[in-house]
C-alpha cells in the first residue's frame, strides 16, 4: 500500500511537471479550434503562464492578453487563471476558471470596452449607438456552449450617443445585474441624469430569450432633437414618457 501511495504521488508530480512546462500554443490551438476565425500573431510562455500578442476575432483586435495559473483553483475542481487584457481601447482584468463540466466562471472582472467592440465580440448586429462600457462584475458564468447563465455586478455605459444622421448625446446608464433562482440573468437599468431619462428591468435566458420593460423620456424640455427622435416610438403617455416593452431572441 505504501508503494502504491508513493507511485501515485510520483505520477501526480510528473503530470504537474508536464502541465507547468507545456507550451502556451496548446491554449491558442484549443481556442482556434473552438472559435473559427481566431488568430494570434505571437504567443510565448507556458500553459500556466504566458502572453499572446495581436489577437483577432470577429474583426476586433486585442494587443496583448496575459495569464497566470492559480493553483488553488484545483481545490474546487476548476482550472483557474488570472487574466489581463492590455490594449489602447480594451482593458480587462479578472479571474477565470473552467470546471470539468466545461463551464466557465469569471470573478472580479473590471475594465472597459468600446460598444463597437462589444457588438462584434458578442456576434450581435451593430446598433446605432456609441460609447464606452465599464465592467465591475463580481461573477459571470458561461455554460459549455459559451452562453451566459448568471451575472452579478454593475455595467456602466458612458457617454452614450446615437450614430444616426443627426448624432445625439444620451448620457450615462447603469445596469445592475443579478442571477436568478434558475439559470438566467435579470437586472435594473437606470440613467444617470443625462439628456435621456431611462429606467426599466430586463431578463436574459441562456437560450437567448430576452425581455425589457421600461420607459424613456426627454429630461430637458428644451431638447427638440431628442424629442423628435423619440417620436419615432409613437406618441408619449400623459406624463411625457414613452413605454418600452421589448422581447426577442439573441442570435448567439
């Protein structure tokens, strides 16, 4: 029995040795196989600590992505890393861990992303809006298909503006998201005293079904351009607000 324990310990040490020395290209090869169109200019380091330069996917380029293995994650049955994205436009830091069920868990994610890049990376049609997205996420969970199943944290939309024939400033918006009792995301949406008064609630299921209920209004009565744009939604109610009831299915 003692010999068996020593052999098992030696086997574990050997496998850990292989893991530490495995080349970082194993990660890029795996990502490229799962996400068609993913390319990287250079990659250096090992499976547990490395750097990618010149990542491109869905028309979005990221200058640098680095990762460091967090061995304590093995105690929870997950392979965990600390990630850092460094780019003139996209900046993110946080912790990522993948379980044996191929589900991902991201924690303490902070950073910023342009709205244009977010549309592209999410594979969604580009909306006539521009601005910056600031992330302050306590947790984000993705299932084996890469679809979000839970989200807990704050998302700030800063300096949002339209890109229609007549550009209009809409202001800042805060989204507070929280997980539901079952798989899915729900949350509150509220403006931050900008030109567009917006509030509402939303829900998003892993199969892509979403719903938003809320209302918008023009905060400054002396803003005829914004009022004219909102008039495309139809006539406002007696309080000067336009109700919103949106639902559909996102094309993941």
